[in-house]
C-alpha cells in the first residue's frame, strides 16, 4: 500500500531546461508535503515543502505545485543545472507525524 | 562538524550475528529517527525518539532494538541478523516543533551474507 508514488524512476533533462518531477499520493489526510534531494553515498537533504493549504511554493529555482483534487504534486526546477543531478524523493505527512516517502526519481541533467 | 553522523558507513556480516549502528547529532535536536531504505528504494521509518522516549515504533521485528542514551544519540542494535535485513539504514534528527524537516546522516549499508 504505497501511499506516495513516484512513477518515473528516472528523468533526463538538458542543462538550462525545466525539470519536472511528479508525485502522486493516495491518503487524503496528508497535510504537508516535502521534497528531498539525495546524492550518492549521502543522506537525503531537505529541499522544499508545501502545506496542503497552499497550491504553490517557490524557493529560487525550485517550485512545488500541489493539486489536492488530483492528489498530485510536482517539483519544477528551472533552469536545470548539472549539479541538480541526484535522486529526488517526494514525502508526505499527516498532522506532523512520520514522513512517508516515495521511491525516488533519478534526475540527470546533461550539459 | 557533521550534523548527523552514523557509523559504520559499511557493514558486512554473517547471518545470525548481532551488530550495532551508532548515530550522533550535534544540531541540538530533540527528536531522532531510524529509517530503512530497502531494495525497492523506499525510505521507511522504523523508530522515532523524542527526548530519549520512544514515540514511533513501526512494525519492526523485535530483533531491532533502538537505544537512546541521551538526546544526541540514537543507536540501533540488531540481533540474529537475517538476509532480509540487508538495506541502507539512515539516522535522522529534527526539532520537535518542526518534525518534518529532518536532517539525515549519510547512511549505513548493511549487507548480511
């Protein structure tokens, strides 16, 4: 019962273009969503988050969009840079309790 | 000056052995966690401690026993290791009022042979 799903195992994007990473969830009680970034041999690092009362949150090159009716969120990175190449995990939480993670999407930004 | 550090980074051991993974954080956080990343790459929470008190215990076999001697440390002891325990284990910490923005250690890759 995977409550958070990232259906694209990998994504390849040209440097300077937009990267769009997608995430779907099934639990309508989730009220907070996060994106984590992970480099090889390192732990995940927090990237950006969004509360369920919002539909967009922006931080520099990173923007997260939330569509509650579709139970879908996405992370936009623009412009994409080679240093953005990493695994991106979507995560969700219900009332500040444990984080439920997706399986991750490997992003490769080609220069 | 690593924020969350765990040792060892790699651990190869035989079935049936007992092993421990240590975790320390210097962020002054009061909540610590253990996560397991399995072969399907999902990160799943195992335990959560707040001020040395267990607050989350997912359906983890009781061969896994976390121990928190103080707020800055949360160690994971595993008895009678099985092949299925092979995974990457991540320690993390957060502040109680911001439980979701956890800081993760680099991970321990456990291989049971």
